[in-house]
């Protein structure tokens, strides 16, 4: 995942915590939204671990576990924001 010669920032512990977090609903973690996005995961993990990585790094770690975060549809975003 990292480029050759680039020091590894993500530890096994970070990876494991990321996988545990993404398998939970954000509201179960007292967050004000219902769906994960890559940016929300990056922000949440930065707060929890003190390590900020790119959305691409998170995406690649999730992909390694066959987890894909889809872009929310307009309808699901509207439902999350109670627009409908």
C-alpha cells in the first residue's frame, strides 16, 4: 500500500481499529450521521488515534478487507439530514 521508500504510518493496530469502526454504525458511536464516508472515517480515526491519513489510504485498507464505502445516494443523504 505505501509507496516504496515511504515510511509506514498505519500500524496493524490502526488497521484493526479502522475495520472495527467501519463495521459499526456511526450513530452507535454517538456521531451525528448514519452513514460512513471515507472522509468521515479519516476524521474519526484522526480524533481517536492522533494519526491523520488520506482518504485513499483508508480506502486501500478497507479494500484489503473487501469493504467498499459507496458514495451515498442523494436519497440516503436526504434521509440522513431529515430533508424528506
